[in-house]
């Protein structure tokens, strides 16, 4: 229940930010709200999958360590995916993809 209240408050703050006069202030507030929503939702996700304890100081530090490891793993995955995308041949224009699909269509249609 409390999570929906926090999300609703952040959405209401976002609506007020959109009505702000200066573009710079509007952008800054929206970025802060997006960052707050990201951290809140990811902490809830990590907490639900790892049953973290926030009642003691030791539990809080352990939770911070688990959440930090989760974030680091996520950034590592993004780095790996980006590296694989960069290695792809984006300049190839040999048209073999289109030639192969045309041949497959002709054989399916009996031509």
C-alpha cells in the first residue's frame, strides 16, 4: 500500500514539474523524479527477490551490498550487450537477406 502512495506522490510531483515555468527547472525535476522512481522500484524488486532486512543497521548495510551488486551486474550486462552490438556489421549492403527471402518465396509458391 505504501509503495502505491509513494508512486502517486512522485507522479503528482511530475505533474507539477510539467507546469513549471522554466524549461531548465522542469527538466531537472522530471529527471529527479525518474531517478527516484528507478531507485524505488529497483529496491522493491531486489527486496522481493532476496528478502532483505531493513530493521537493523547490519541488515541495511547487507541490503546496500546486495543492491550495489545487483546494479553492478546490470551495468555489466549493458556493457556486454553494447559491446556485442558494436561488433556487428552495420554497413553490409550485400542484399543477401533479401535475395534469400525472394528465393524462399518462389519455392513456396511453386515458381
